[in-house]
C-alpha cells in the first residue's frame, strides 16, 4: 500500500480520529431523529472510538441503544454529505437558541464575541463543531458500528452541574475488524483484575475505604514475591534501599514546589499548629536523605530506592480497581550523578527496565514528555535535559514519540507504555530528569577539584505503582501467574483418605524446598478437586493415590490440562526449581 493510500486508513491515527468523530455526529443525528426532545452536549472521538453526552428525560436502555444503532446504519446508507460553514458569533448563538440546544449555547457563550463559529451539516442535522470530518456519512460502514455502553457523566466534568448520559461507541471500516475488537473486549472482561482479584482471593475494595485497597493473604504473597524480585534486581544494579516518613511539614512541600503545583491532589492536616501533608511522592524525602551527610564524586552515581506508600486525592468517579486508587506503593528511586554521568545512568536504567519487563513478557513503547506550561526552571535547562534524554535512548537504538507539554513540573521524562497479551497499553515506568530539586534543596558533592558542586538526578519507577502493576499483570496473565509468582504453586490432591498422610509428607517436602504448597483434604471426588484447583489457576496439581504412596511418586498435572504423568517427588521438585529459578512463563 502506498504512503498516500495509508493516509486514508486506520493505520493513520488522524484518519482514525476523524472517522470516529464523524461517527459521533451520526450517533447524535440518529438520537435526534428518534428522540427530538434529547439535548446534545459534546461528542468527541477518544482513544478507542467515540462518545456523545446527552441530556435525556429517559434512560438509554439496551433496547433503545439497538434502535439508535439501527438508525445510524440508515444514515450511513443515505450517504449524506458533511458540509462545513461558519456563522458570526451572534448568528451562531441565535441559531442554537432556536434549535433549543442549551449546552451548545453555553459553549458559544464561552467563545469571543468577534469569533466566527464553525458548524457541520449532514442532511437535516447540524452540529456545532470545529471538525474535521469525513466528507460523507457513506464513508462509515454501518454494519461495523457498535454502541458499547451508556454511563452517567457530569456536564463539563463538574459534579455540581447537570448529570448527562454518555453513549460510547466503536466503529471500523470492516465488519470483521469490529468482530475481532468485540472479541478482545469480551476476553478483557474475563481478565478484569477486579473480578479475578475477588475470585483468586488477592484483594478487596470496601465502602469503608474508597480508593484504598485491602490486600488479602494470597494477595500479600503475590505482592511480597514481586517485591523480593524488585529488591534482587535493584541490588544487582547497585541500589541502596531507604524509607522516608509518610507525612512531612508544609515547609518541605513549599521547598520542593509541590505545595504550589500539586496541593489539590494532597491530603493535609495540622499538627501542633503546623501544616503537614501526607506525601503524594517520595522525592522530597529522598532529597533529605541525600542531604543528611556529605558526599564525594567517588560515590556518584548514588542510587537510592524506596518502596514508599503515597497518597493522592482522586475524584471518586475516577477510581478503578487497582488501576486508579488513592493510596499506593511506588517503587521509587533517585539516582544522583554528575552531568558527565547522565547519559550512562539513563541507559543503565533503561537496561534495568528491559530486564524487568522481559521477565513478565511485556514489551513497551517510549514517549518523551516535554516542558508543560506549569513548570519551574529555565527553558534552556529544559531543552538541554530533553536533548540528553533523546541522545541516551537514540544511542541504544530505541525509538520514541514526543508527548508535547506533558513533562513533570520539574523536568522532562521518558514514559514507558507496556503492551500486554491483548495488545492494550499501560503507562508504568518513567525516567524523569531533574536539575531543579537538587538546586532547591542545595544538594552538593565534593568534586575531584576539592570544590563543592551541584549534582543532577533522575527520578524513576520501573513498576510504577505496585498496586497498578499487580492489576496489569493479573489481566496480562488472566490470573494464571508464572509459577515463581503464583501465591500457591502446588496443590496436592489425595485420591483417598489413606493417601492423606502421604500428601502431607509431599507438601512438607515442597515446603522445605521453599515452595508454596497446599493439600486438599476435602472428602470430594478427585475430578472436582482437579477442576477447582484449575479454576484457582494453581500451576501444578499432584494427584496421589495408593499406587503413588507405594511407589513414592506423584501424578503431575498442569493447570493447562496437560497430564505430565507419574514421577518421583525429587524429579518434580527439580523440574519446579528449574521453572521457578528461571522465572519461566508457561
């Protein structure tokens, strides 16, 4: 396919966005044809599809959504031309007032009075819109449109304003592409970490603590095993672990810049008439640790890691399982270095990321997030640091895209977006280059010349939020974690009461070798025990009966249904050691 032709396919993000934006107008037209009393708000394209917010006197039930879909297909067949036109501000306002569209009127009122306002017309339907759009509704394939959900949404995201209904949709140029997408969505529902977290006994979310997850015993085994791995990797790369207080005074947060730039997301309190904040980030505490003693150039780069519990205020409507919470543990690290060491340290950090992500079978893409409007430091410093990040990853042969204006307020960053087994992406790792906090905290080291110098530093997380990463890998593995990570690695299933004692001895031997094993002593048929252990996604089931007891063997089954046959307990332990020690994904 030529580059020119690709411009008008879904391979081109701009074409895809335009296609979905046109679909949102087709949706609005269909609703207004069927239900003229409904008032329209906004209808943009989004990362996956489109939506339209509407003020309706009745709920959009599944039956009504089917009718709207049918009308959308008719509009596509009508091949209505989309025509753009402009009106002066006063005419545009009067036009929407006459149509009885109060939300559109409010949007126009927010625009300058000397503006010319753009509209798009398709058949009898006209909408306030900046565009762009396809040239005809016939460009959209009606049989490849699906309305996927309807949720409540506040007008302009303000909980004090009107509550609207948001209809979501998806569309593709071909029906088989829609079918494949819907199949992926169904698979994603089965993998939902909230569902699996409950079924597997990993964590729970309770009304008493919205946004504050409770980890259950098996979830703590998973979490601690993950953190043991984190610590082993960081020890290999020369990191020292620290811990900083969860609450520090206002003066510190003013010094770091968080009080001015991040206060709305922080939980605050007063102790002995002094303002304090629960930390939303570990960084300022890390600065204090560095500043607590003198340092020499010989110590640099100095790598300090912390599994720090942080709290950030999130709106209740944004909370989502472990993906969006109000308290989480961040696997933070701060590396202090000389300017000459910056590129080497960034590349070393990326190699650490490569090692960790490959362990979980996760690939990634990189975004370079540049200077936001709300920033500290000079433009020259920002540009210099952005160039260093670019040079470091380019020299490693890695590609990146620019994410304009999305850097942290103190420096540019590399964001690592992980791709899971369904092709979905999750932003987890980040490397943030910072020359501002060392300045604000007056950090120093003694150089080779005997003089005091200012270090530079990176902030970085590899897992990001421990909670979020557990949510990601739960869905990535569909709850079937690799044997090294699974909360229970082996379930021993005695066939008869006579074999129960032997099952206990097998479990004890596994336990002595450092494995996590359980015995199912219930008076149930072996088929049921196997089915339930498989549903619990336990990697290995050891079925033991009278013959196994006599021969000192175990009959091994894998959760995939594979029957590995009888083997000695020693041979099975050797096999499991090999799989666990290599952190194999099976």
